[in-house]
């Protein structure tokens, strides 16, 4: 029985990987290794472009800019990356509204 439960635990991790590292690039695109993300190759290239852009870093560090606002602003130049980030962030705002 113990073997069965251990095997089940391993299989569940295959289907549901931990989220803590998978979306670090959304929280801080300037302090993440693009190769350790779940992004497509094209989105990884866009993430590298964003992380190397000093004007984007200034917007990110601006205390008046929320994380969602920042990613919407990124969408003007990096549509695919922005879309992925916004889709992830919007899930949490709608969950909050339901509670």
C-alpha cells in the first residue's frame, strides 16, 4: 500500500508541477533565467528583450505601476509574452471577486 501511495504521489507531481518557480518571470522579469520557464521559445526571446530594456525596468520599479499594469504596457511591444502574463494574473483577480 505504501508503494502504491508513493507511486501515486510521483504521478500527481508529473501532472501538477509546483507553481512557485514556474511563474517567477511574471513577478520579476528582470531577475529570472528565461531558460527555466514554461514559455515557448518565442516568448523566452521576448522575456529576454524585456529584461534587457532599461525603460521597462523603470516602469516595473515605478511604485505607481501595478504588476498587471506593467504587463499590459509590455503588450505594446511583446504581445505574446504580455498575453501569457495577463491571462495568469487575471485568474487571481476574478477569484478574488468571487469570494
